[in-house]
C-alpha cells in the first residue's frame, strides 16, 4: 500500500508484562495474533500507552522484533524522546528490522507555529529524510497546539511525512479544513487516522478521517465501525459505536485509562496480566466492578463483550 493510501485501523498495542514487570513475550504473540484476526490494517507499538518511556532501548527493540516476527502487517514504532540522539538510535534499529515507519510526538516546550514546524523538520533530518514519520497531534497530553496550517506546513515541507494521528478535541473542524485544502490543491494527500481513544470516531469518519490509530480494548469494534462508515451504513455504525461509548469514555480517563484497557484485554484472554510496569497502579476493586458492569451493558448489543469470568 502506498503511504498516501493508508487507511483502516492501526491499533495502538499495549505492552504486556508479567506480574513482576518483565515483558510477557507469549502475550505479545497472542495479542498480535488477535489483532490480525480482528482485521486491523496495521499496528503501532511503543506509543504513549505502550509504556514506551518505561522501556530500555534493548527492550524496545526486542518488542518490535517480536511483533515483526509474528505478523506482516505494517508496524509503526513510537520513537518520541527528549533528544534526537535517542530518537535516531531507536529509529535506525527498528527500521533495520522491517518497521514501516515511526511516530513522533512534539515536546511540550514548543509554543509557536514556527518552532513546531522546525522541530519536525529537524526530527526528520535526524532520523533520516527517507524514514516515513507520523505526526502525533495530541494537545490534551502534550500541551502543543497545532493549527491546521501548521500541520499543512509540516506535511508539505517533509516528503517523508506519512500520516496524521489526529487527537485534538474538539477536532472535527480541523479534519474538515485539511480535507478542504486537499480539494483546492493547497495540501497534498494526507491520510488522517484518529486517536484520543476513538472518542469521536463516528463523526470523525464522516468528516473525512481514513480510520483509527488508537488502542481501545475492542479494536475489532473499531474495525467494524470504520467499515460500516465507509460503506455508508451510518445508523449501523453509530448504533455499534454508541453501545461502546460509555466504556470508551471510562477507558479514556487520564491515569487509570491504561489499567482499564489492560484489564479488559486480560478479561478477553488477549493478554495474561493487566500489570502496568512501575510507576503505575492497578485498578481498585471498585473500578474493576464498574468496568465489569460496563462490559455487561455492552454485551447486550455486542456479544464480544461477554468476557471470561
């Protein structure tokens, strides 16, 4: 697939750990197989919710190698780092293994449009101008405000810019503006995959998004919603999405959200443990009971939520 044709669901993969914090390779294999069977179009590993900052360089490379050994899907690797040296080292190693490209988030020190554009230019030069990279636009987490004009400049000035991971909120008008610029020829084709736990996937697809690049604990549902939306089956897409929305909202909480995701994936038999590597806390009994209640409600519409006891 050509880079400008990127579409569908690129699932954000969590990193499975044993209860003592060691990387669980068997769960990586099982999780990867599950994603493939679910019909995703690609995977992103070592993203923010892949607990990437808690990994050593050697562990990060080992995770990518394990996933690439398991699947032929295009793999995006999160390489965000405080400095370009670490970013370049990880990029070189994972691209040599066969990764499709890398994802770069902006540091929270960037405050002007010019500084954001300059950062991505320097990042691309540092990792190699031929390495496809993803713009991660998530101001709620990174405190960096990227206007549509800034995104256009980054994409137009860097031939290796692959796609936009759109996570702004509110962000529907941003998608519409970028698509309008494509129509008038002032922006070359920019694939847009949405993140932010797919909180607005239903309407983002209708505004022109190409799919999702997020890690909600039911990626198979995301695959279905994207497909139904592209088929023009609006009500069916919204009905399925609406059934999951309370759990999506619960999983989106800053802090415990990743613990919720891992807990549900453990309940679904995808990973063996919901352990977060330290620093990180497990769900309280009250939170687990709330998630179990939400799963039971989702199961009334989507049988995939009938999880193991």
